[in-house]
């Protein structure tokens, strides 16, 4: 059975780009919510016609006044199955949903984790309210947080929201603050940090880490700090609370100028302040019983994950234009560890 479709007529405006794909990307009504990649697929599939003839070359010439018809298939059901998994929903409307992801949940299905993910849960929860992202009824996940990182994540329920959110993440205008427990206390007065390349301090003792990041040459599951090649990455961090003597650990507020895989974890490790519990980037540094107290040092040594929480998420609603900002409290495991730090020394 053929898939139901809608016909969208687009008249090319004055002074169009010379290529069909670029002209359509400019002149397709915003309400149609057709991304440039989706338009490219439709062109390749023969879904774009001019004068009744299919135009399959994205580089085809167009002129002002040309009328093109785009056959847009109705969004199809996702190949990913929905699963009835409880969600901590912070906000939801017709276009997007903000959730507080628990520790241990993978965001998107992958060969090693085909089910039990946030996407599976969102598909079951959102159901028929998904209008189709990229031609498929699925949530538009525009950013991810690691399996063992807790906290806030936004997903789109409509194409228009997906495009708008993706653009904000691409332009780095989304506000993202994380809370992390780290070894040591980042401080502008620390002479060691003056010799670490890519590390500097801004006013009010704000640590700034600027490097390139790329996959590790020998361990493809890790990210590595580079200073040529890779992708530009900037992290800032400010100490919220110090623990132990002298400065054995700290709760820090980290915020992202860019958003690369494992960025906070690898950047804080590069500065010598790896996250407590991080099995990948934490290195061999261990909490000191003398500095923290025996109970706190043991709790830090046995903490089962990287102590990282996506605490704040702010963006402009891609449909309503409303400025939105959400906060999620620390999960119980991090809150309990902080309480031990406070009372043990």
C-alpha cells in the first residue's frame, strides 16, 4: 500500500540561489518544517517536480517564478519500539519534552543497548503526538548525556521544534550547567595549573579550558585532548563548595560553550581535577583519608559512576519563542556523597 502524501507547492522568489536544493531550503515555508537534509532526500527520491517532470539533481538551475511541487509522504512509524518505562517529566507541550534522565539510562538505542533507552521510553509516552522528525514518528534527540550522567535533556516532538532546537545547539546559545564532584580544588593560585596548556582563569576564579577534542588514537571509546585537528571545545568551571583539608575535593559548576562527547570529563581530567568515580578519565588519583576523613575517602573511592549531573538547561522555545529555563536537583547518590564529605573530615 502506498504511503499517504501531501503536495506542497513552492514558488521560487526573486534572486534565488543557483541550485535547486539551496533555493528550496530558502523558499519552502517555515511551517512545512522541511530541513535541508530532508529536502535533499526528497529530491533524490523524485518527489520534487517542475512542470510535471521530476527534478532529481540537487544542482539543477532554478529561476525566480519557477513553481515546484514537493510530494511529502506522511510520517511513518519508527522502527524503534516504544517501551513503557517511567519518565521524570519536567515539561511537555505539543512540540517538545524536557526530562530528568536517571543514572544508568542510555539515551538512544545502539547495537549494545537495543532497548531500555530514553528514546524507547519517549516513543511509548508520546505515542501519536509525534508528528514526524525527518519523515519518521520519533522524538528528535538534539543532544545527549552519558549513560551514567544524570540530568536534564530536551527532545523535539515535531519537525519544527527539532530544527529550531538543533540550530540553537549548533550556535551554542543553549544554557547548560552541570554539577560535578572533582578531585582537588581548581584555583587560580595553584602554580601547577599555570603550566597546563589550554588552561586559564577568568575573573572570579572561573577556570577556563580551551582545547581541541577528538577520538583517542588507540581507544576509540575515549576522547583525547589535542591542540591541532579535532573539534574546538571550551569548558568553564567555578567552585561551589570545597571539602577536606587542604582542598581534597570540590563541588563545581561547569558550563559548556561547546558540547562535545565527554567534554567535561576529559577537560577536568586534563586540568588535573578528574571527576570522582569516573572509570574512564578519573586516572589513578585517589581521595586521601587524611585530607577528607576515612568515611569520605572510602565513599569517594567506591562511588560507582562519574559524579556528574546536568543541572540546568535553558533555551528559547523553537515554536513559541518563549525563553525557558529548567533546573533539576542533584540525584540522591551525589547528594549523599556531598553530605558525607561535609561531616567526615
